[in-house]
C-alpha cells in the first residue's frame, strides 16, 4: 500500500513539473519569467543621421547597414558597415568602415532595452587632392584607421518589429597605415591617437 502511494506521489509530482516545463524552457526560468535560452532575434538597420548628413552635404548617398543577432534578448552581436564618398572641386575621398560590436541588454517588459557594449572598427580611405597651390599637399594616398571603445544607448521596439535605437560610441582611433601613391612634397602623417565620439540613430526592422 505504501509502495502504491509512493508511486502515485512521484507521478503527480512529475506531471506538475512537466506542466511548468516545455522543450525550450526550464521550470526555474518559467517561474522567474526569464526568456528562453535558445531564443534568437535578427535585426537589420541603417543610421538615419548619417543618411540625412549625406543629403545635406550633397555626398554620394550610400546607406550604412547594421546587422544584429540577439540571443535571449540579453546578448547582441552586431556588424556595422558604412561606405561613403565625398567629392568636391579639389578633393575626392572614398572610405569604408567595418565595425563588429558586442552588446549587453537590460530588458524591460516590451523588449525595449538599455544596452552597453564594446566595439572595434577598421576604416580604410582613398584620398585624391588636386590643389597644387597649397603647401605640403599630397595628391593621392590611402590610409587605414583602427578604433576601439565602448558604446551605449537605448533600443526601442515598436509593434514587435520596428526598431529605433539612439546610441553613442566613444573610443580611441589611430592611423595604422599610410600608402602614398603620388606626392610632390613630403608630408608628415601624424600617428597620434585621437579620442572619437560618434552619435547614431539606427532605424530598422526585427525579423
């Protein structure tokens, strides 16, 4: 009789535990209302501020693209890419930037969240100057910059899909390579590190 009672107790306890647990969440996660460990969201966005700046300055418009994979609503892996071209009478500059970033989110009830992160970026540019009246002018050269720093901001999720994400980046940038292609005077290229602050307004979509 005791054995039958014991078996019934084990079965009822197991059914109760299973009712709190599915194939993707543990009972403890459900009780604590934590997001599923295997949940992933995908985002694509562009920087609205740089887009408007290109329009105002009449540069060649090439929208920046940011892709993000967000795990468990708390960890984000991003890749920011930007291409730009500046053209004037004496100056022609084309550059591109690749910037991986890791973010940690503090989630609220509607999946909007504050975030902090770290990033590094590599920027390469090709410059052509045709203004021979200036002293110490270089006509064609290429340069590369490496930057690393911290980021922070707030991601707002609208209607479960649309994203508005103001963010700021602060880091140290340094020129790491210069290739002079055509020069008539010697130019002193400084390699001193610079403190850089950038503000972006990412607007995008969550799949």
